[in-house]
C-alpha cells in the first residue's frame, strides 16, 4: 500500500469513495444486487460493487449518481439512503481508502440496457466480491429487511401498478420467507400504504376472476408503524 499524501502540516489526505448497493427483487423471489467485473488491479476480473472517488466539486450523492451512470449505465434510483462508512486501513490493498456506502433500490419491472460488464447477481448467495464488498451487501440486506416491516420502502421495489401476488413475491424476496398474501394486504391497507387501482383485463394464471391491481399511495420513503414486524409462516404482524 502506498503512503498517503500529507499536507504542509503533516495531515494525511485519504481517498474517499462512494459505494452503491443497488438491489431489486428478481425471479423466484430472490433479491439481486448490481455488480460489475473489474478490469484492473487490485482484484482484476472479480465482481465488485459500483464505486468511485468523490470529486471536490460534488456531493457524495452526486458522485454516486455519476459512477452508476458511467460504470453501469444506470440512471436514477427509486430510493437511496446512506448505509455505513468503511474505514479499515487495509480494505484497499492499493491505497488508504475510506468508503461511504449507500443502499439503492429499483423496481422489479425496470428495463434498461446496462453497460458491458454490469450484471445482476444473487444478493444472498453472493459470488466472491472484491475488497470488503460482501460485508457491505450484508449490511444493506439487514437494513432493508428491517425497514420493510415498519416503513413503506417496498414502493421502491414494486412496479407502478401490481397485483398482490407480485407484492407478496417482493416481500418474500426481502424477508427470506413466505408471506401470507391476505394478511399482507390487510396490514398495508390498514396502514394506508396501498390502494386499489382496478381489475386486470385477463384472469390470473389459474383462471377464475381476474385479480385486482394496486399501487402504493406514496412514492417517497415514510415510517408507517415503528413497532411492527412481519413474522414468518403466515406473514402476520408480531
């Protein structure tokens, strides 16, 4: 590791970067995280979270948006929040680097052409990642699992309109266990998080009456019930 630059008073000047854990609800009720293949050392050829330095003229949020667009071709997030700061002196073998990580969410139906080298991977059964990025993903998953029970954060993972079956799959992907769709609907309607939009023109996969479509009542983050938690099994509040 090369020695840090020091100013005239001897104060070390460290590299400060931003890290982004961008999650979506993928197929088979699994969370996915967006990564890219590194083309240079250290850890050349290994997958890593999108990251990069913060310029003197920009905020950390602006830096993250810039790196997501430049490295991955991803423009805009449905939700973003600061996650944690990582400052282990040995986390970057090339130079002393302090990283501020962010959690970002995108809807499950969002379609866009990502940059070459960008790939969605399973966020729970992670492949080997560069640096300490597996720890960052684990922190992001813990944060999201906690917040999905007592906030409306699922709005950022859901399509603009959805069936309760789709929303159930999203909650299951985040929580890691099945959620009873009837109880989920009851809880979210009681909290006024969702509202009915209409009826699908076509019946569901099993036939019968077409399912209703729903939407979240707000498209910004809000704590709705600070003491609630969605338990396993039938998905009731505990």
